[in-house]
C-alpha cells in the first residue's frame, strides 16, 4: 500500500501538468473536478501550473477539449482561463513546453503530471539527477500518461529518491528503460494534418480512457489516503483495464533491479 503524503492533507496540492492536448486536456478536466470535490470536503484543493507551447488547430477540436471558437489560442492559457473562470481552479497556464529547468524553478511541486507525446521529454525528466536534492524532491510524485492508437498506460511513481527505499514507488522511467532511446522512439512521431489522419493515429476515446484511469487513481489516493495499485494498462480487447500492483514482484517483471539508483 502507498499512503498519501502528510503535507497533502491540509495544504494546497501543487500540481504541474505538462501537455494540454489529447490526454492533457482530458486530465485537466478531471483535475478540475477533483479540485471542486476536495473543496466541497473542506480541503484547499489544487494549485495548478499548466505548460503547453501549442495553439489550438482545427484537428484538435475533434479529439481534444477544444471548440472551433478556440482556434489559434494557446492550449494551456486557454484551458486554465476557462477552468479558473468557470470552475474556480487556481493556477496559471504557460505558453511554453515544460523543461527540467522550468520545473526546477518552481518553488514546490507535489505532483508532476506528464501528458506528452515525446519520449524525449520523459527521458529528460527521468534521467535528471533529482536525487542530488533529496529533501526537495523525495516526496514529489510523477503521474505519467501515455497511449498509442487504442492502448494506453498510467504510471504513478516518485520523481526522485532511491530505488532501494522501500517507500519509493518506481516511476515510468524506472519501469520502461527503453525511454532512454528517445530519439529512436520519437523518429516516426509526426503531427497529424487532418482530423481523419488524427483519428487513424489515435482512436476517438483512448485519451479519455487513459485520463479517467489516471484521475480515478489520484482521487482514490486523496479521498481515502491509500492505494494498492499505482497504474493501469488499457487494452482494446480482453480485459480492458489491468492494474499495476504495488508489489516488488510486479516491478521485477519489468526488469527493475532492486537497489539501483533512481534518477
């Protein structure tokens, strides 16, 4: 079992969201709902920082939480203005990509959420030496969402720390070391030029499936204080959603070697 960090109980939870596109816009909608639920329960809710350099295109109005009237506006700034104005969500949108330097410049980060389509971004975050400042980053959680055309995964882990620490949850970079080969993984990742092409690359509701799984995991943690799983795998057939158990035997099946230093 993993227990809710103590300082999340009564303080605003400072969340950094990287990416406000397919999965990111869906996740932000879920985070806004969790924020309102927390406030209804007497908690101060979230303090958001949302990063995305992209502007809304016509293609984005089919699979993402944007409308034709949003064309040309920056995704992060637009969504934070919308959820802040109509939902009371505190925070700010930034018309830039999240970098390690930008993340390091934020005074405190409780939860990093990455909804990016580039392995390079995950590699830069996962390979960074967060453990060199253990008191600042030891308790920071990293919630990563990724998906293909009809599949997806959600992994919640610690951003820094040491794998030998029994209280540490391995993150997506620990479990999927192939992310270190970012250049190869990103080689064929070209943007879609039309709605039809985008739907051929990713099914209409896969982003929502992944986002709901991620937000429900986070909700269970903040509502009940403990979780027994720290991720999910979404498949198009058979068992639609499989859990990622908090269990060293499960982690070993990914080839995770106990005692290896985590970035």
